[in-house]
C-alpha cells in the first residue's frame, strides 16, 4: 500500500533534512536508489527553470542518458559497471506504478519519489559542494 501524505507533511519531511537550502532537499528514485535534489538535477543538465517539474518524478539519469537500471539478478560485468553510474531512465509517468509515496493536494494524489533521509540529503549536498569548488 502506498503512503499518502499532505503537501504540508511532505514539506515538513523535507525541512527535517537540515540541508542549507531548498535546492538541496533530496528525494530517492524508487528504481535505482539515486538520491537527488534540485541541485543534482541541474548538474545533470536540467535547466534551472525546469528542474522543479522533474524533482521527485523523473530520475536524474534521464537527463544524463544513464539508461535503464539492470535487474538485481544481472551480475554480469556490464551490469556491475552500469550500477556505478548515477541514475536511471525512470519516471513516474509510465505504466508501472512502483512508487511508495503519494502527495495529496486538493483531493488529488500525485506520485512522488520518497523523501531521502537527513544523512543522505546532507551527504549529497556535501558531495555537490565539494565538486563545485
């Protein structure tokens, strides 16, 4: 069963991550487990004015041509090499409904990637900050 929360509850969870700004609040792709933020989407090539449309809905790998995530049963060298690349080509707009979180707003539910843990959000922010220096 999918967890349904209000927009306010969603924002509270993001605020609890303790990151420095809204651009670093983080969500997790349900397919590949990549922790991502507005900042990481922009770094992946999404225009800053469009990132808001994709966060929590499309994995950043869609914008880096990372390709599909290999099956957990695939232990080939090619699959292992692929797993070392951030992201996958997943989006919540497709036929398969594998997300676990839905945000309720005005009587409508919207699929969303799960909110990352505070540790994961802070680690992503630190990683992105280190790369930009």
